[in-house]
C-alpha cells in the first residue's frame, strides 16, 4: 500500500504548530496516510490533558490525521524512555507504518542517532562517565546528558531540551526493536515547548494552557494560534465546564491518597527510589497544597516533573510492577477515531497482523482477550478516565470508555 506516516503526540491542545508539523511531516516523508499515537487524559510531564482524549481525537481528525490510537496511560505518564518505547511498539506492531517524524530543537538527526547508539550499546567509557556524574548528586537525566556530551566531546546541550530528549528515545526504541520504520525530524524554531510567547501565529501548548488559566472569559487571542476547528472544540469544552487545566485540580484527592497510603505502599510506587517515600510522607502530612509540597520534595535528583508523575502514580495506583508489565508487553491498539482513510488503515492493519490486539469495543476486548497483562493495562486506562472526569464542574460521569463511541469524521 501507499506509505504511512506515524506521529506520536499529546495535542494538549492541537494548535498551529501541530498543524505545521503534520503538514511538513507528510511533505518530507511523502506519505499518503497518517496514524497518530496520542496520549489520553494524563500527560508525560505529570499533569492533566486540558481536554479529554475524544475531543483531542476530533481536533486531530479535523486537521488531517487519518487514524488516532490511544497511548495507554502506563506509557503516557511514564518517563521519556517508556513513553517513547510504548508508542514505537504500537507503530511497529501494526506493521504498515513506513516513517515517523518528530520535532527537534537541534535539527540534526545524525547527532541524535549517535547519542541513541551510545545509550543503547552503553560502551564502558560512557558507563564510567555516567557513574562519575551520578556521584555528584544530580538527576539521572542530567548525569546522562553530561556523560554523553563528554563521551562525544561536543558542547551542544542536545539532551537538555524536551523534543531532543524524546527524539533520542524514539530512535533508541526503533533500534531495540530492529524496526524498519524510517525516522525523520522537523526543526522546532518558532516556539519552544515551555515558551509563553506568541510568535507569528504560533504558540506552544504551555502558552495556550496558561492563557486559559489566566482568563477563561476572553479567549479570542487563541483564534490566531489554533485552527478554527480546534478552537471550536476547545470552546465547546469550556461551555460544558470540561476543561481540566492542570494537576492542581486533584490537589485534595492526591494529598488524601498520600496521607492514607502506608509507607511501604508508597515505596512501591513507580519511580520512587532512594528513600524518597519518607520525604513525600513528611511533606504530605504538613502541606495543604501542591505548591508547598513541590517546594519541599523536589531536588536536583528529583525534578518537579518527576515528582508530578509520582503524584499521578499515587492517584492512579501505578506501581513499579505495573511499569514492568508495560515494558514486557506489546500494547493493544485502542482506536479512538478515524476518517475514511483511517477505515482503510484499520483494514490493512488487520490483514497485516491478524493476531493483533485491536480494541474497538472495551467490553468486547475484556470478554475475549486472553492476555491478563493487557487486560490489566486497559483497566488502568479506564480508571484514568474515571478519575479525570472528577475535575469536571458538570457531568462528571464514569465509565466513558464503555459508553463513548469511536469518533468518525
């Protein structure tokens, strides 16, 4: 069949920068079809999606994506490595994706490939450098960055920017799977991931969410930085009181969960190590809000993003064993939405891999799937949606994964 592009996204929410990336990716790869693997209601930096996963699916389909597949929550709120690994495993397993394209601050895929090779093969000299950096008491991510730069003898801080970090993890995952997917990059030039500025009708998702938090009553400025269809979907969610701006909306639930949790259970949460549970327990027993909590718990070794992810793990009861399960399996393919081209792609996926775990009905998958690890992972997705809707000011319904139909454009 014709070439198929894979992209890995959060679309939190879909804006002009995403539209540019989508169009340029199709042009660079000369792909006719596009499959998007998208995180659901919670995100990789340990926070919430501004709008629910079905609204994000509508945005994607309205702007040129053909098929949207959900990235399970065990990957979507995980470290960059596991986030990328889960998404690449999905794209590789469907057996029809020829290319992927991701954003990068450095615009040099050769350098990113060199770093990825080092991290996959871990030569002795690199491991020695890494041990030396870790002994300084800095975070693992920073220690790895410093060790890579010294090993390659380069000055460019390529491992300190979010798109480069994820890009390297995508390349690592492709190499580990021996996948035939061809990687490409697009330079991110107009607006950095965390930038709050608007330049030439381009604003980051962070800037858009910040504008919404500051002034929900006048969002006309967003018309200039979002496609018309995305803006309409966003406003519809605003009118329905279904915007979930950040993790602070679950502040009391999180503090309650941590105060109630036995110390041994806390120690078993994903990413907790080096006695961090003791610091967290002390902080949750003395803080009334998450900002004070972050100020007490974060450190050079445990960044705010890492702590936010741990808070989500506590809210969703995600343990070290759960994360190990996510690393052992090839994920199911949960279809969130498609257009006419997407229908063809689903048919091609079924032909190319008859044994693939394709989820078009949650209930049917629960009744027919014989893989208990996949069924367990899916329960976490369902729980994530049920908790997410608690932040709605109206119609905080549960079990939407069972009752919401696949989005068809």
